[in-house]
């Protein structure tokens, strides 16, 4: 086929030489690949067989020789010897061999007499316990509070309304000396929780003005008496409440 294709062409061109060498190179490549694949498959088989049979590999100048001395002898279970301090009763208990008989066994069972153990009377122990009533158990009740809400159908209110609330703040707030000396004035915004009993809890400052005004606002709000709690569907709930506290220097 190569001669026909290159009949009227320049056979000194590289393509003709490559086509002539193709079959020889392909055959050589197939042979080398087959040899590598066979060697790769045979190696783990030989290794596993050698490990199972206990064979050894000895290498010398004459090459590698495989020998198979056979499987190693299996380890027989070793019966531990009893210490010298073991009593006669313990030895008899350990080495009593049961007798197997066919059919039903009638009459009393003849136990071996182990130094008086055969005639020993066995008294059953009464381990019954009276049921423990639920009244005797300590019942621990864990009450999980619901998270406060922002809005309720009936919001919490100070006793007497906003007029009494402002009067309480005016009567109890003491303008901090540091704020007066530095001319600090403004509004401190304080947030707190009115719980289901009307108590003030979790008081924090959302935005302060400094000069001791923030601490004074928190102190006075914690002094407040119980409020009317907020209600949702007629049930008292915990409500978040934000209150502004104004600090103004009298001229």
C-alpha cells in the first residue's frame, strides 16, 4: 500500500519513512505495554501467595529464588496455671466437667460435694422494692419566660398615667454635677422590659449624652414602682418599652 501511494512521489520525504516504520513501532509498543501490564498484574498475586504460604525471598548472585517452608505452626491456646495460693475449692469449681445425658433427668440433681458446699442451705434474698410514689419525688419545675414583645393590644402604663410618670422623674432625677459644669444637656433614651407583674427589668441605655446623665437616668428608672403590665388577648405579657429622659439646665 505504501508503494502504491508513493509510486510517483518523492520517497525521500519524511512521510514515506514514517509510514514504513509505523508497523514496527506499533508492534514494539504493544509488546512493551503487554509486558508491563502482565508484570503489574502478576506482582500482587505473587506477593499475596508468598504472604499466605510463608515463603521467603532469597537473593544471591544467581538470581532470586522463592522457597516455601510451609505455613507457620498455629499457636495453641495456653492454659494459664493457677497460682499457688488458689484454694482447693477454687480448683474444683474451675475444672468441674459437666456430664451430658440423653432424655429427661428425674429426681434430685447430684451436685459434686465441694467441701461442704453441697449441703449448704441457700436462702433467697427479698429484693423487692415498694414503688416510690410521685409524692416522694422532688418535682423541679422549670419556667421558661416568653421573649418580650414590641407592641401589645394593651401597652404597659405607669400608675396614674404619663403625668405621674413625668412627676416621678422630675422629683427623683438629680442633675449630675459633671454635666452641669460642662454644659451637657439633651435626651437619654433608655429601654427596659415591663414584665407580667409590672416590674421594671433589663434596663439599658440606647443613646446617651454622657457626663453621668446616662447612669442617673438608669438609676431613677430602676426606682420606679410597678406599672400596669401589658396585655395580649387579655393575658399579661412582657413588653419592651423605650423612655426618653430629658436633661435641661435651668437658666
